[in-house]
């Protein structure tokens, strides 16, 4: 029997994926009943002022757009007037309740998840009509936001604007969302959100990397893992009429050497696991200042369980677990337990764990990749 989800407007996961995912928008009234948000505007502004904040401030003045990047100054933020929006990425990396909210969307593979972005705007604020290259669920918190969407093919942008704002926007449909309502938008769907009053929106984004990006990064990944034996040699070198030309024999010899570079599906899977779990450049982990011993850590695993740090990314494939860009190949028993940790981001107290699993978890704990357990950290 297919479970119908309130989050998907009474659709089953199978129905949503078949009929809407990457195909067409979906408006869901009261997707999260009783949801009022996880932050108030002042708390979000305080987050935007933190040193490692990934925040943006968008202002519209007399039809002109301005964009600034955080961290911001709290006093300057308090002086803002008119139409403006502050947006903070990666709120799930600092707020446990945000990480819990993302678990509602686990019907989409973790390899596709980007992060939770939260925005605040006073009445009239927004970032202009635009389109994105990724899937997004727009969950309304505080206040009301008017969403306009368009399926237009014209992607012409306002020249010299600091944001990718559509020059022309033909509204096809529009709705006003209130707390708990949610709008799903597939990639390339034009949309424009305008605050009807003091308004906060929670954007659950799913990355869609371009093939060009993946190909470039795969070649970077390969350069540390390939070895082509031998050196170029030309003991039978012939006189060339034009010394500036690359000779056919040199070209053929080097081509043969380069064609020796090969890869298979396992190489691609290991690349994807490492690349997609790699933290963004601004993310750092704090190792425990006074780590507990391996023995006390093992005891804490059994009595208290363990959880991934909010910033940790963990993926799995065929007996290999990928944690923050590093690959660890493990035995079958360890893989099952670690996959559970990757799926749910927690391991319950009393879980049956192999010695290999405990040893790896202790290593991750010392790196700061797990929440502190069983002592000072």
C-alpha cells in the first residue's frame, strides 16, 4: 500500500516522483500543519552576521537591484529600510531543528540534497523574477509570500544587474502562501516571490550539477590516481622540414600513452561519493579539545548512541562509505551499520557494531565529524 503524505499534498512518494519531480510545479496547502518557522527575523539576521555566514543581502531601490555578501554588520542591518531581503544558506549546519526538517525530504537521495536556505523580507521584499537550475521546495514560515510562476522560454536577463533577473516575466499562475504551505518548483521554472508582510521562507534545495562540472572534477580526481609508465623517447628521430611543427611520430606516441588511461564504474562511483560529500569551502570542523579514550567512546556508543555533526555529509555505495570527501571501504557488517548512520544521521544506543565500525567512528569523532559523546570535547 502506498503511503500518502501530507507533505506532498496527499500524494504518495511514487505519485509525486512520477508526475511532478523535475516535471511541473506543485502547490501544497498545509504541507507541514502548524509550522510557524524555526527562527524569527532577528535570529536570522544574527546568523547573517556570523563570521562564517554564507549570507546575501538583496536591495531594490528605484527599480535598481543591489547585492551584498555577508557576513554583515548588525548595526547596519538594523538601519535597513525599503524593499530588501536577507538570505542565509546552510541553516541546517547550525540549527538542529533545521536538520530535522530536512529529514522529512529523505525520499530524495541525500546525494542530491544541497541545504536549507532561509530568507526574510519585509513587505514588498524579494529577489526578483528568476529561474534556478535546481529543484526546490519553498516552505512558508512567518507571514505570507505571493509566488508567481512562469513556463516562458525567454531567458533574457536584465543587463548589468548583479542578480540573474529576468528582463521579461510572464506570470502564468500565482498563489499567496501562508505558514505551513509549500510550493515545489522543478529546475528552469521561472518564479518570483514577493513578501506580502514580514515574511520568512524556508528553501530546501537539491543540487543538479552540470555534466561539465562533473567531468572537470572527475579529471582532477583521476590525476592523483593514475600512473602511466614510461617516458617519451625518439631514438629514430628523423629530420623535419619545419622544426616548429609537432611531428606525426611524436603525436602518435603520446596519443598511445594517454589512451592507456582508463576508468570503470567503480572509479566513477568513488569519485561521486567523494565529490558529493565534500564540504563547501567555508565549512570547517572543530576536533574535540580533550577527546575521550577509545574505550570510553565505545562505552558511550552503547549507552548513548552517536549522531553526525550537523555539517557532516555522508554517502554510501557498495561497501564504501564517503564522509566529508573521504572514502572508507569496510566489511559487510560495518557497512550496514554505517549506512544506517548515513540514512538517519544517528545510531541508537545499543546498536550492534563491529570492531571495525567502532574504530572508524572513533576516528571520525576525533576529526570532529560526529557530535561529542561521553566526555569533554
